[in-house]
């Protein structure tokens, strides 16, 4: 039971909505009816992106970040450090919960296959060597955003395997997810510098990273305006306010502001799902 609790905690339940939400949003946009969202294949992959995918992302991250995490106040107070003796358990569980879904890809179309393989590639090599993207400034954001966007695209192509690639949506989603990643790294700057870990945030510094995030959110909202209309501009306002508030904070005070960030992202994702439902004529 303790091992199960550890595995659930490692998967970051407060972040489950990120992967599951992007998968659901992609599926909603592609679906021709609500009933199509309730099919066994959608439910199965929805479960994967709710729990096993998050265990893969954060479990692999915790294993390869151990030396950095033990020096990081955010990990000690806001999250937790994965004990070294549990690393093998986590990696074995990741393997066992992922392999059945790898088997399912043998029946996939090329678009479905590329999307899910891109997710696994970005999720693994964000933390794992030899790439270890999280230790490469600006590449870190591309890999972090890549697995989120690949998840949304997989949800889309799962229901519309022959559809054209929606490049505007991909561009906007990448900008939004890169901003999310960069902002999340700001509270880690001192710990990452102490561990000689080069990230976008350590290179730019806290203040310039917040301006970088603001620029990316602006790009994301403009893409959203093209796709969904004026409401996407309204969704940008809370992020603008958050960047302004964060700009005036430092150290532990900034971490206290960051604690609200997942709730804002969850709210934004929920609104986007409602917009997609409305666009499909289901509301």
C-alpha cells in the first residue's frame, strides 16, 4: 500500500489534468458527436493520459533529477524528493504501465503513431540522457511543450486520423506550453544554478523569463483568437496579471504565487473545452 501511495504521489495528481485535459480537448475538437467521446478507445487512452503518462513524465524526471532535487527548496516544501531506493520501483512500474499501450500502436494510422511516439520521445528525453533537454536552455521548453501538444494532437487524430494537421493550433499550443514551462522554472532558478543546470530560466533570469512568458502567452492568445474568437483574448488576462504579480515577487513569495498556477491552467483548459463544445454545437 505504501508503494502504491508513493507511485500516485510521484505521478503528481495535482498535474494530472494537464495531460488528460489536452487529450480531451483534442478529442472534443475532432469528435462529431458526444457519444464518440465515450467509445472504449477514447476512454482507454484517456485513462493512460490521466495516470500512467503522468507517472512516466514525473517518475522519470524524479529519478534523473535526484541530485538536483535534494538541493531544491521547492521540491522539499511544495512537492517531494523521490527516495533513491524507490527509483527502480518507479522505473519498473513506468515500463509495465506503458508497454501495453505501445502494443496498441501496431494498429495506428501514421498520424496517430507519430503523435503518440512524439509524446513518448519528448516525455522521456526531457529528463533522460543523452538528450536531457531540461538541462539545455530553450530546448527544455520545446521538449516540455512537445509532450503536451503531442498529447492533444493524439486525441485529435485518434478520432480524425485522416484530418489535415492544424498548424495554427499547434503553434499556439506550443507557445502556451513553453510559457507554462518557463514560468514553472522560475522558482527553481537558484537550485538549478547551484546544480549547474542550464535552463531557459537560469539563462534569462527571473525578470526576463517573466517577459519571455508574457510574449509567449501573447502569441498563444493570438492563435486562439484566430481559432476561437475574442474569448481567447479574455483568457489571456489572468496570465498577464499573474506575470505582473510575479514580477514584483522574489524567493518564497514568488513560490506562494506559483502555487495558484495549476488552478489557473486547469480553469483555462476547462474554458477551452467549453468553447470546443460550443463550436461543435453541443451547447
